[in-house]
C-alpha cells in the first residue's frame, strides 16, 4: 500500500446518484481517500479519480451509467488526461461483471456499497493495470475500517449531516432490488453511532438525519450487549449537548414500533416530520408488492402517530403502474393520499428491475397509462404540498439558519418540516435556531421574519387571553 507521504495531492470527483445514503457513502469514500492524498474537486476536468456512485432505483439506471462512462471517455480524449474511473454503489453491486464486460477500457474499478472502506487498496490494484471488480459482501464491518473525517471537512459539509445507522432490508418487496444490492438488515452498534454523532456535533453539526434502507428496523447492540431500537437510539442521541435536531429516513410501516411512536411524543429533538412510504392505496397491489401491511393497517398507524404528535407532517412514496394495477386500484391510491394529507411525497412510475419478482409478473402496465396516472397523482400531491406551505403562513416556527441566501442580507434555513426558509438576517446568526414568523409561501420554499423579543412577549399575552 502506498504511504500517504509518498503521494502528491490528487483530485477526487464524485458524482452521486439517488438517495441520502449514497450522499453519506460518497462522503465516506472521500474520507477513506483523504489520508492517501486525495482532495475533493467540483471540476471533473481537474480530477485524477472520478467515482460514479450509482443508484438502482431509477428507471434505466444501468444504461445511464454506460452513457456517463462514454461521456468520461470523450473527456479523456478532449483533455488528454488519463484519470481513473470507478463505478460504485448499487448498480455496481448488481451488475458489476456486466459493467466490466461492456465498459472494458473505459472503467478501472467497480465496487459495491459494502466495499468502499477498501477503496485505497482497490485503487492501488487498479493503478497497477488490473480491472478490479469487488462486489462481494465482506465479513468485516466497513464502518470500523473507515477513518474519521477531519473537523474542518465536516464543517465544510454544513450544519446538517447524514449518519447511516442501518443497512440492507429483509422485506423483499417485489419491486425492489435493495435486498440484493445492500444485503440483509444490519445495524451499527450503539456506541459506534454515538461516537460518530459526537464527532459531527463537536465539529459544529446541529442537525443529524439517521439513515437506513429500513431505518426503523434498527436493532443495534449497546455497550452492555442489549438490543435497542430506533426510539431508544434517538433518546441517547438527544443527550448530546449541541445537537439540536434529529430526523430519520426511510421507514417501513411494519417496523413503526410503540417505542418509536412514543419517541415522537417524548423527544423534543425529534422533528415532527415522518417519511413513511405506503407505495399504493390498494390492498390487492400492496399484497402483490409484498408490502406486509394493508391499507387499513397504514391508516391506523397514521392515526396513532398523529394522536401522540398532532403537529407531525407526513411524507410518503408512491408507485403507479405496478403490474396488474387497475383503474380502481389507482383510484384507491388517490384516495389514500387525500385521506392522509401529505406535506411531501415522492412519486414514481413502476419500472422493471431484473431479478425481482415484479419483473416476471403478468399484466405489465403500458407506458402511456403509467404516464397518465403519474401526472394525476403528481397534480394531487403538488396541491397538498402547496396547501401545507400556505397553512404555515402566520405560524411562528423554529428555523435552523444554515447559510447565506441568494439575495444580499438574506439567510437560508430549514423549518422543522424540512421546508427551505428564506429571511433577512445577519450572517452572525448562521448556526442558530430562531423563531420565525412565516409571511409567505412559494412553490418550493417559504419566507419569514425573525420574531423579536417584544413581538414574542406580545404574542404570549394575546395567546394567554384567548379563552380555552
């Protein structure tokens, strides 16, 4: 292995596709390479190493990878630079040998999401002329082998941070490749999570989002060998001085335990925002998807959550055009959206994922029907999102001020509901949480003004005089 001292500074360019876990993984790849002379760059022409951190969720994901590899080959010709190219992530895990075969000469290194702690050694092999394909699931815990990010690097990434606590999934939904690309459900030990969170907070992070393919299935061992769930983990994290906010994503309804629901009532640092995918409102389609819950189960769960945290806002995922979906099934999806009332949602047309049960199902839905259904669903979801934003106007909510805004004198921040908030305030307030009166709602953000001490006092007097 080449020693850090023997390396001149090199430039690393990472293009990240897909979910928040890929964002976290990309940061950890950079951390793994930093001791070996690699510095991040946002300019691909400057790079000595280009990593495509891929996602298998989107339609035609592998074809997009081959297209990007072709573009990188053209850049090499145009610039005369011979940088290394790596394909990482879930597409690499699922189709590593195919990528190596089809892109021979255009790619140097292919590795899955469980192997990026080995990146320096894999890169050394690739530098020696070997085409490296590493898609096994290693026995060792990759998190134990990753170096800690330097505080200045953490600060440069911002006041909010992702922290993976759980990987893999045991649910085997019939549309999903995650169990095949990320493996079985595993949870990081409690003390390992707390140590990473502590480093983030000490470097200035105010908000942490806990990540997992099925994060509420978290079942990590504590220092005494006891298994604890996500609610208890959030309670431990809330004890960290300086950490102001906790979030988590993505969850499965079957793993929404009583303990976790109660955490939304009892843990003030746990934000009133919950991403809880349902995928369809039709029982027939839910069964075909192998979702392991019914429409009624999901709605009862929503009622229980809202009962303990009435101000909570819901976010969801929806797939239209799953094999066998009838017009009546789709109408059931529209109706569950209306019944729940989402503040945000992610919507997708079903696309075949080779190797999943859904790929071999009969009654595949024609593309034009999927497109029409998605448009109708998006119209409804967009109306709900805008309605939620408008309902925030006139409310005072705590906003984490994160960075300078696009306009002079303006700051940008996030509400408890993950909304982008813009307001006029001095840069000295960056990193603080301020009470903000929401004054206007746009399509993608809301605007407000900081509530002064005197305004808060007046509001308190008015509220106390209102009859119960």
